[in-house]
């Protein structure tokens, strides 16, 4: 008796965190790693090194796998179309994945579905950028359609002079994407999963806190969210996944916009497990990693109920402490309920190297849980001798309470 083999292109922390879910289900996971020292290699025995930009490397890796899926969205679309034509089972397929690879395609698709989009425009010349800003009002946001993540490939332009200084971008990639600078109350994420035959499930909409363009914290469910807004956000994410033919996990990152339209605008899409879903590892009946594997194999999807009243995820980035494990005794003793997830990466300032999850039962206080998670993360990041709790969580007490 044999179980399916799942091949994951990319050896980052997302592939690493798929490994325990695959083991639990009795599946074999293989990873096409960028190098011998990337995050997933210690967790996955079969992890050949290859270049995801090479069709030959992808072909070789795809031999013997039952389904090919992804740790990131950067595999060239034309390579995936070729693999599919040669009989490789690619999930999600390139026709869907391109909407996470190309922000212009994503904006066009959201418009076509009649879902709430910021005002945007495809631009070929800096003069068009200036005209767009003059038309809708400054500031505007300029983005590279492909390749940007964690705040990279984004410029905020506050005036015509700023726009004119962006002429260098037009020499490297066109068209570019310009968007209005959205006034929003907070950022949200609607995480869903879909199988090839159209079964889908959604997790609760969460509040995400970004610092310098990188996800820093997630609070699940989003505190004080209007139930109608939460339901509309879930429905929008499910509809995007269904209409675009997404398989596996998809995150719809959103701007909450009270008083404007349905109460949110679509920011970006990701078609893979996502940083805003890491809380599901310890806070949900089915984690996003298990659900992704189920989905790409066409298995029935798992329940998405939260295991407590609140679940918190706190990222920690590379900091002063190079010897992370030396801080573990103090960090784990500081809060025995905290679940620490390390990515096995070398420490560099600003690099994602792990996260902390905490789940609170009935009557728990999400801000108190956030402070506890931040303390554990700070001890690991800064070293056991550093004072805990150096990250002061944002005060959410002024946010509107959930309507009855």
C-alpha cells in the first residue's frame, strides 16, 4: 500500500511547516530546495537542490510526485504550463497562481468579479503616474507587479516631485501598478482553502499588524469586527478562490474601511499557506498546513473551528541574539502555554526566523495574550538576559466592540 507523494517547490519555512502535517497523514513530502541550508531541508529527508526558474530542474523534481505545489509564487508561469501539458498535476494551477504572481492581473480579476478594489491603474510612463496622482489625489502607492513581498517593490509617493523621481522604475519593468493610498482602520486577512472539485472552507477573519511591511502579529478572530463585514470578507475570499480555480490555501489580505462600501478593500492575494495563518497551527482544529495538503490532494477538508476564544501569533525577526537555543529555557519558562515555532534559519537582522502562538480560553483578554507572546518572542530574539516584553503591543481597547 502506498500513499501519495507531494512535491513542494521552494524550501522555506512554509515547506518546513508542511512536514509535520504530512507525517501525521502518512504522506511523503519532497522539497525542491534553493540550497542545502534552507529552512525545510532538516525537516524533509528528500530535498534535492534545484532552481525553480529552470524547467529541467522542475521536470526532474516532478518525476515520481503525485502533485506539485508551492512554498512561494515565483515559479515562471510558462514552466508550469509546460509541466501540466506533460501530465504533471500542478496545484494550484498556473491560471490561478498568476493572480498571486502578478498584481495587475489580480486587480483586473477583482474588478471583473465586482469585489471592492482600491482605485488603480497600469502605467507605462512617469507622465501617466503624475496624471493618476493629480486625478485621484496624493499620496499614491507605486508597485512592481511581480516579485515584491514583505514591503519590497513598493514606493509611497506623496507628491508630483516624488512621482517624477520614480522614473528609474519605469526603465526596469513596465507596466507598473499605481494604487490610491487607502485610508483604513486596520489590516485583515481572510484565509480559505479549496479542493480541485470545488469544496471549500474558511477560517475566521483575523486582524493582522504589519511593521515595516512585514507581518508582526495576528489576532484571531479580528477583535470587534462587524459580523456583516466578517461574513462579506469570507464570502469574497471564497468567491475569488472559486472563480479563479484556486486549489490549496489562499489568503486574501484586506484593508478594513469602515463607512466605505462593504467595509473592506482587497489588498493582495497569496495562493499557499501564509504568515497570517500561522496561528492555525495551535489555535485551530485544522492547521493551514494540513488543510493545504488535504486540498491539493482532493481530500475532504478539515474543520476550521478556533480551539479557544482567541489565538495570537507573534513573529520574531533576527536581532541581537545569534544563539537562539540558549534563550529557549528562559523563553519557555516565561510562559509554559506558549508554542514556539523556529524556522531553522541563520540569524540576520530583520529576517523572519520564527513565531510564537498562544491560545486563550473563554474570558481571556487578547491584549494580555499578545503581551505574553511578545515577551516570549523578545527573549528569543534578544537573548535570555534581555528584559522580556520589549515589544509593546498596540492598544486595541479603543476599537469598536463586536455588534450583537
